[in-house]
C-alpha cells in the first residue's frame, strides 16, 4: 500500500484524505492518506516528522499552513514550480526529498477552468504567505498587469514585492485602509489568508463589500461558503470557491505521488465528477 499524508495546523476537517482515496480507487491504486495536525508541537517537530514518515515508507506528503515556506528548505531537489514560487506544498520521498508546488499549478488550472481570457487586469491579493506567494507568481505568469498585495506583516510583504518585481511581475504593497474608498477599482479580489476558515472566523475585507462587476476567489474551503464568499454572492460578483483550488492542486499532487501509475492526460476526465461531489457536499 502506498502511504501519503498532510502536515499542517487545523487540518482535522481537510478533505485531502477523501480525494486521494477516491482517486486511488478510480485508478486501482491501494493507498492510505493520513492527517498530521502538529499545531501543539514545537517548530522543530516538522523536520523530525518528515524523517519519521520517510523511515515508515511514506511516498510523500502534502504540506499546508503554516509550513509551505519552510518545507522547501528540507528538499534535496526543488522542481520548477517550487523553485519559481520559493515555497512547496508537496514533498515526494525517493532517495532524496523532492519539492513541488501544486498550489501554483493548481491555481493556473483553476484560472483556465473558469476563464479562457480576460481574467482581470487589476487584482487585489490579501495575504502573502505560502498560498499567497503561489497565486501571486501564478498571476504574474499569466501576465496580469497590476497586482496589489495586502500583507499584515509589512516586512514580509515588502520582501515579497521585491521578489515579484525582480521577476518582472508588477505588484504594489498597499494597506487595508487604502481600500475604504478604492475597493471598487479592482477587477478581482483573492483571499489568501486563513481568515474565514472555521478556526479563524471572519472576513478578510472586514466591513467592506465586493462589487457586482468583480470576481472573487477564496482559497479557504472549510467552510466552502466563507463570509467572504457570502458577501460576494450577495453583491452578485462572480464566485470562485476554494474547492476548485483544492481539487486541482490535489489532482497534480496525486500525479506526482503516483507518477509511475497515472499519467497527466488520464486524470482530466475526473474533474467534473470531483467538482460535482465536493460542491454538493461542501458548498451549502
């Protein structure tokens, strides 16, 4: 049996075990997928857990908040997506540890699913952590012209903007107060913070509201209908749920984990079934 898992904080409601087991059943692959919620452990435990799982014949793990930026430091080989974004959410265990970022590739697949062109010119991204980095670099690769970042940690935000600019991605760091009279100027708003998760209740926009002519995207999917999503629905904005990113990044991770048994062109036929299942189950 192939053994995989997810490491992070507040992941008890993650659907990752379910989707990997569903895909395993579809492809006739015997696998297990475990959750390792280590929010009560010290920072050094992440590294020791990786070594423990490798010794226990795990083939790889996914990594989520707050370890995505740290995970890349434990890889011996860094694949293209992770190297570009400088964070990793997928570690493949072979003779060496290989890092990849399926948030980056999954975001690009999400955008392609919802838009063929005209994705947006002026986009506000809230949060520059692991998934925020992936989405910012993803937007940059799509040649979006004007990106604006809100990051509570100003030093972290400034450093990220410098990295984006050095990659010829136009991004400006702004403060939340600048939205009071300017939120309507954005074509899209993307929440990349944990705010809205069942363990971090609230809305990243505070009392502000999206507009009808915008599209909004929340990376949080537990619950799927966050306060941010509900505000977008009420305003009549186009909604992109975190369910989509969850599905597309999981598909890419499943291929990486099981590359010897699954090919990329074999998995696209499962998208509609998975979206139907998870939207019926979670988007309530």
